[in-house]
C-alpha cells in the first residue's frame, strides 16, 4: 500500500465493506441475511444492533451474499466518494437478484434519507430503505417487501438509542468491542451531513451502557471503545431526575467495571472535552491515554466558516492542557484540505498547527461538498480539485513526518500491550496496541500466550505505521 494511502486510511475504513460474521452463531435453516458496512465506527456498531434484531426474528447470518435471502448494506454519506462506492456495490447485488427473484436488497443508514426516492423509484436498485433510527421496524418492513411493496422508514427519532438491544458482535476478535453511548449530533459543522442523516444527539442510559460492558467482560472481552460523534457531550439524567451522568462520570464507571479492561473513546470535540475527563483519564491506568481530537483546519477564519466554534489559539491551548495533565497521551486528529475559500496561507496554517501538535496519526480528507449542509447552501466550493488534492498530499506528507518522528521517539521505551491477533505477515508474531493506540508487532515468547493477554514490549524499531518490539519482563 502506498504511504499516502496508508496514512489517509481511516482505522475503521480498514473494515469498509466488511461482511457479517457472527462468532459463535450457528447458521440455521431459516432465512439468511448478509450485511455489509461502510463508513464510521458508529455504522459498524449499528450493524451489530441490526444483526441482533434480525436474529431475534429468526434470521441467521451468512458471510456469503449469493446464498442470502436478504442483503443489507449499511451506508455512509460523509463524502461523495463513499456514496459512489456503495452505489456500485448495489448494482452488483442487483445483478444477483436477477438470478434469485425472491431475494431482498435493503439500504440502511445515512444514505437512506438522502437518496430514498432515487434508490427505490428511479434506479430501482433496492426493496428496502431504512434510516438509522428505524431499525426496529426492519422485521415489519421485510414482510411488506416480501409481499411486493417497497419497505421504507427513514424517520429520525429524538429518543431512540437501542439501549435495550444487546448487539451481536460482528467479525469480532473476541477481545475488542465498540459500545455506542450517544447517537446523532447537535453540532452544525458547516461541511458535515451527519446532523441531517443521523438526527439530534441522544445519550443512551448509563445503566444500559455499564450492563453491556459488564457482559462483554464476562464474555472475555478486554477492551471497549465508547462511541459517539461527540462523546464529551454525553449527558444522561435518570428516570427520577436525581442522577446526572456526564462523560467523565461514565468513563469512570466504565473503568471501574474491571481493572483488566481497557477503556477507549472516540470522538472528542475540542470544545467539549473537559478537565474532568482529562483528570479521570489520569486517575485510571486502564483508561487508554489517547485522544482523537479532530481539528479540521489550523486557521481561525476557516474554522469559523466551518462553524467549529473554536479558534486556532483555543485548540492549541487545549492541546497544551492535555499535555500538562496527561504527558504521555497519544493525540490524533482529522483534517480537511481545501474547504471553501481557503487560501494557500490558510492551508499553511494547518501544516504549522500539525507541527505544533505533533499528531501521532490523522485521518485526512479533501473537502467534498454535501448537498443540504450549511456550507453547500452558504459557500461556493471554489477550490479546484487539483489544489484540494495537492493540499491534501502536503498534509499527508506532513503527517508522515510526524508519525515517523513520534514512532522513532518510542524506540527504547517499554509499553504494556494487549495482544489482539496473530500478525498477518508472520504467524509467530503477535499484533497489539499500546495505550496510545499504536499498533505494535512482536514475536511470541511462549506457547501459552494468547489474544487477550497483557504483555510488556520493548520497542527496538518502527515503520511509519507500526512499532516493532520484543516481549520483556514487567519493568
Ligand atoms: N464527529 C466527529 C468530529 O466532529 O470530529 C467526526 C465525524 S465525521 C464522521 C469524520 C470526519 O469526516 C470529520 O472529522 C471530517 O474530518 C470528515 N468530514 C466530514 N464531512 C466532510 C466533508 N464534507 N468533506 C470532507 N471531509 C469531511
Ligand atoms: Fe459532523 Fe461536526 Fe457533528 Fe462531527 S461534530 S458529526 S463533524 S457536525
């Protein structure tokens, strides 16, 4: 893989198009479904809720779409390219349907609301269209669609959190799992389609989150990632109104479930991450020291146009605060190149901000106008594709330098690693992560070791994306 491609890869994008494979779930003789997921970690987590609803309704999973009675594709609208990829895939599925007339094809998630008419009526690509808040209606809509009607529900909800549904883990390594804590987003970043496709922000009940974490621990999971578009704005008040749980409180409750469980979270909006959260992270060894803090741009005027509600200086001060309270904390970010009216000097501001912050890793994109967003309505998408791509490449190159620098800086240090899987390249090597979320590869040191074990690894080498080391005794 090219470096640019590697660095421009979203960690969950490594899973793009991943099919459903429920570990430990035997295939039954009834109807079979196949599900493929695209986009952010939230979508992958939603597919686990959908799988649970379908299994409750006597559907069983198949990893083979040609054998499925129902093909579902959980979609992403964040950039135009994501939508194009999904359309191509739907056309492929349509071809299979011609040979299996009873088969149903459904679109779930973010593209549902935006493109329902087009997908159902004009292009006749699908039989079912279901928005992210309507998954409970899936069994009823499948019945309708089996009778020849089109099954559609794209209503967004103010209170649906699927809190009571125990997700069926998909393609799980049995060690790490996502736990969704909020849905939707109340921020109105001008470039972003999420508030329109996923609706208003809702926090799931703290009790149901902690119960889900406890059952994951019982099943042997060793790491959970609390998920939301903006986890720091988590706010839950219990039914009687006498208990309020903030994100810092929730993080603490999650950490207390088991000292052997690692807790991560994503994503943090710079305006919302509080000192309370940073101090809670400092207090508990098992809360991983890594913050994903998307900046989007290093220039205050552009940030204002993006409606991010912070300035360059404010963001830098937040980074200083993180470094002060959590000196060994990993820091990662998201960047958008070539937003409307961005000048060359303003683009340079992004590069200098990256230098200051020394991000360990970033997800980097060029701006893609999304219909209906504030930016699409208010600003002209006036940076040429050529300039957008060049600026993105400069950002990617800068991140390459910073990732190398950050990894070189770890040589000679010893980290506690949670073993996740065998290395794809060498079956005698393990792959795991540091608390800072850096992928680390190291040889097995004895036959009793297994995924889920913690080991101490001394780093002796690195690539831009990986640390290489050897298991050592507890320092
Ligand atoms: N809620 C998270 C936050 O605010 O940081 C991010 C959610 S979004 C799914 C992930 C990333 O996609 C954003 O941080 C942004 O960098 C990128 N993104 C969103 N809309 C975009 C657009 N229209 N064009 C290019 N990148 C976009
Ligand atoms: Fe989109 Fe901004 Fe919400 Fe993130 S915080 S999902 S970028 S609107």
